[in-house]
């Protein structure tokens, strides 16, 4: 003998019928927390913030950094700093 039972209900109705807890509020909170963490991580990894963190570790002045960047770039402008003027003497 073969019997087939077809139940037509939503997942929420089946969960309530079986006595399982409603996890939608928990899932919504976790997803919101995950979204906030991902946004924070993306903000920390923005090029502007990465450069700020790199330059905050260097003990040199911002003008010296600019001069260093210009010297490393092809076609960069030549700047006169204390080290350049000492080479000319």
C-alpha cells in the first residue's frame, strides 16, 4: 500500500506547526551587524585611509613626502629641499 500526503503551507506555518523557534529577528540583527562590519572594513580599506595610515607611521613632514612622491614619479617636478641644496655645494 502506498500513501501520499501533500501539505500546502508556508515555511513559517510549518515552523510554527513543528514548534521550531522563529529566527527572523535574530537573522535580521546578525545581517545588520554583518553589513555594518563590512562597511567599516570597506572604509578602512579606502585608498585615502590607507595612505593616511601609511603616512602617519612615517616621521617625516608632509612636504618631504610630497617631494619624495614627486621624485619617484616619472616627469615629477624637481623641488629644492635642504638635501638638494647640500648636494649643490
